[in-house]
C-alpha cells in the first residue's frame, strides 16, 4: 500500500486579495504555487510512472487546486474525492481507516498539521516531519519511504524519528 501525502502549494498571503477580508481557509494558490505543483507532478511522472487508485483532498480551495493540478500532471483521470475530515481537526485514527479503504495507492492532499499527524499515525510513530508547501511524502506499506520537495533535484529519504 502506498500513501502519497501532498501538502497544498503556495497560497496568497492574508490581506493580499480584495480588502483583507479573505480568511485563511479560503486562500487559493498563487501563480508560483501553481507552477511548483505542476513541476513536482511532472517530475514524479517522469521518475516513478505512478498509478493511483484514488485522489482524496481536503475541501479547502488551495488543497483542491493542488489536487487538480497534481492529478493532471501525473495523468490521473479519475475522480478527485473531497473528504471534509481532512480539514476539520479530525483525529488521524478516524481519518486513516477512511483512506485505507479507498485503494492500495492513494494521494492525500491537505495541509499542516493534519498531514503530519496522519503520517505519524500511519507509520506508528508519535511524530512525522512536517511537510513544506507542495511537498510529496510517501508511505509505503506503513513505512516512511521518500519525499520530494520543491527545488530538490530528486527524491530524498523520508526520515522519521
């Protein structure tokens, strides 16, 4: 089983759009954020030739945009499912079974701290390295495998204490 944790890419700064009334959850991706997630998807497609059973995303706009752009770049043509539990501080013990029932190769798009809490639960540790914006961290058979960060030339070992 492969779980790909993907953190939403770069978003607009609070107050940078309209009159500053836009709240944090409603942020959307910047042009740079869109470029970054497209580039990571391209890199993954070229190095891994991934095949995914399911894409699951938080309902937050930046996460949904990240999921759509990433899915396009890795040639995923299935439905991108919105899972509200990924953004509502739902404990990972509740979220994990919902995800694991969806297939053997799943992309989960969300934000921190939910993703690192989920990662820690999935690998059976108390902590998991926080993901930077647009980072992809892979858990293979409930073990930390590797990660790909913006600016990296290739994938790096995913080290968990």
